[in-house]
C-alpha cells in the first residue's frame, strides 16, 4: 500500500472534486431555468396548454443536450468522490496497520 500516493491524490484532487460538484449542481439548477425558457418559447409558438408547453420543453433538443451534460457532470463527480473515498480508506487502513505495529512492538518490549 502506497500511503504517499493516497495522500497525494487527496491533496491534488480536492479542487477537481469541488469543481465537479459545482458543475453538477449548476447544471441541475440550470435545468429548471432552461425548462422555463423553453416553455415561454412554446407559448410564443402558440402552444396554449401547460401540458403542450411542458412536452415541448422536455422534448426540445437543447433540454436533451442539457440532460446529457448533467449526466456527464454526475459521472465525473461520482468517480472523483469514489476515488477520494478509496484514498481515505487506504489512509485508514495504513493508520490501523501502524497502530497494530506499535502495539506489537510495545508487547514485545514488555516480554523482555
């Protein structure tokens, strides 16, 4: 187990994770704005009922593209999150191993 690699990964990927999470949240919130804008556009095109406007918005190419972007953002965030969690677990395993070694050494010292 390479503890230095795990610690380096945690240090160097904090910013990337923050950016990935910010992108995911931004796209998730922007999705609501895009739907509203598309519904206004649908109304201007003569779609009178809210059902017609909503169907237009959800089926619009721009909305579908936004969903694809949101999918990618979620994937990036989740991968970084899982990699960070893995690195944290590696550090915890290392700490446990080091503690066990210290306890064993102390035990050997008491037997002499």
